[in-house]
C-alpha cells in the first residue's frame, strides 16, 4: 500500500491528506509551525486517521511518496527524499494523476505577474459561455480538491513552485503571461525559474505566449503553431489590438484573411496596458476551447477586479490615491508605474533578492516623489539616487502599525494636483504586515484618515 508523506499543513496540504485518506491510503503530514490554525487542521485530519508530526520536518521511515505543497528542492526533507529515491510530486501533479475518466479539460496559465487576474478573467469568460468552470490552483481552491467534481472546465493558475514538481500534466491549452526575476531564492537562478515556468508548455495541446515578452516568446519558440498575444496589431496566428478592439487572428477559420472582434478596450477593468495583456491571454485560452466572441466580451464585462490591484481608493485635493499592494515584485510594480503619468511612489518591503535598477530607470520620468518603507527600502533609495537623483525622497523607518499613516501624510505633502499617489511596493509585505491585503488595507485606512483631516481643514 502506498505510504505518503504530505509536506506542509496549509490549504493544499490538508486537501491532499483528505483526498488520499479517502482513497484508503496511509498518510502522514509533517509541519514545522505549531500555531492555532495548524493545530486545528491536525485535529480535523486526526478524525479521519491522518497523523500530523510537528517540529523540524524529517522524512518518515517507509514512505513511498512525498507530496510537497511548495517546498523547495533544497529543503532537508525534500533533499532526503530525493537522495533516497523516494518520488516527490506536487499537489498539482497529484491532482492530474487522480483525474477521473472523462475529466474536465484544464486551461492553465502561469507568469510572474497577472496570473490571478488572468485566471479570474478566464473563469468569467467561461461562465459567460454557460460552462461550469472554476478557478483553481495558486488562486485558492486546491486542484486536488476540484478534480473529482463535475466541472466542464478548470481554469488553473500555476506558480513556478507548482510547475517545478509537475512532470506529466498535459493541459488542453497553456499560457505564459510574462517572466521576470522572482523567487530566485527558491529556484537558485533566473534560468531555473524560467525553466520551471516553461514546463507548462511541455505537454500542452495549445501553447499561448506573450509576443511582447522576450522570455515568454523564448519559452514558446520550440513549439510549432504556438499562438502569440500582443498589444500591437496581431499578425496571422496571433490575438492582439487594433485601435480600440481586441482582435483574434488565431482561432478563426482563415487566419490569413479573416479576423474576429472579441471585445473593446472599454470592456477591460481596471484599464491598464498589462491588464489588456491579461485579457488577451484569457481570451486566447477560452478561444482554444471554442468559446465564441460574444462570451469573451460578456465575460470581460462581468469580471470584477481583485482588491489591491490598481484599486482607486480616493481623490483628495485633485490627487488620486491608488492601492496596488499586490505588486510584490519589481515586474508587477513596473506595470503599475507605467499606468500613470505623474506619480508619488510608495514602495518598499522584502525584495527577495530582486534587482530594482531597471524598474527605477524606466519609471524615473514619471516620478514626482517617493516615500519608502519596509526592510529593503534602502536598496530602492539607492536606485532612485542613481537614476532619479532629483526626485524628492522620504524614508519612513517605523515598522509599527502607525507607519502607513506617516507614509500617506508624507506622500500627500509631496503630491501636486494631477498626481497619483501609488502604493506599488515592488516587495513582499511580511516584514511589516500579515500579507499584501493587510498592507493595502492599512494604506486605504490612512487615506481615509487623510480625507477626514482634509475635510476638517476645509471647514
């Protein structure tokens, strides 16, 4: 009988343990953290006969398989399993293997940024077409939990961690939105990180790539018939933009002569160039499954944007305040900074080894000021000194809950009418906040406080 070790007691790990236990397999879960949430999950698993071992994770004796939920290859338990010849798979790979006969097709996507927006746009398009569809994977519901349910199609968001441990999955279609340096501490190098992203294409029925992103295009190059999406006028075999229209020249009867209008730029919210790219990728994935253009348009109109992704918080004294806390790496911040002409930038956090020089160099002409907070703010300050030395800069060393109020106060002081105060940190949030939503909510609260003070001043 198979004896499986599940590495990690998060949402995915708990789902894996439940699914395998229901199949009659012997399962043990290992988890380093012994917090309230983990203890509650362990108690729930104990009721169905699953043992949880807390403390420094070690490979249990006799296991025949390890299912990891994002642990890196160099983690001691994973390294021990690989050295002992024990198979290591990810939760997504396990889900693929456990698919029932006549399983729903997978439309899969990955990328450094935009994954969640694109996969939720895709789900809205599929549902507008009357298909029972669910967004799964890195976006929330574990894939292993969804594969046994009667869906028509699964929209699967995949991280580089998940793809690293996925050896056999073969989606109906797969897209790579973009590739920029991120998670290099996990993968060890940019080459390894890009290679993990590229695994999504290996067995895909249709390969879809970003023709405007050199790394995405490079990963798709070995695959004949790959479909590009672009913000430019599309060539034959591409989906792109003509004036204010999204146009398909790939999934049409005659790509040489024919083109089909899918939607307009006005159908995309929030409107920004990178979000148009997300919509094109979602449209291409849906079109690969035969979804008609009317459903693409309706799905994009139905889509409700995520919180903390270019969310307009308020307009005070002719200055806009925008929460883009979800920009947890420089590539995501670059997309946001390219969306506004005149910016007071709120940035900082954990850069995770990423370089910010290119980001600051490209954004320099748009910057009117910068307010920096968090662990790696000095590295951003150094880049601003190199590439935008005339931009006024305020350093906020505080790490307490009141820091964001100081940040917003200083940003408002630097801003002039017509400017946008943009929280787009380019770093992770865990140095100061529970997560990026908590960071965005702190920003929004501080802006509301500013609004109150503004009203009182006007009286």
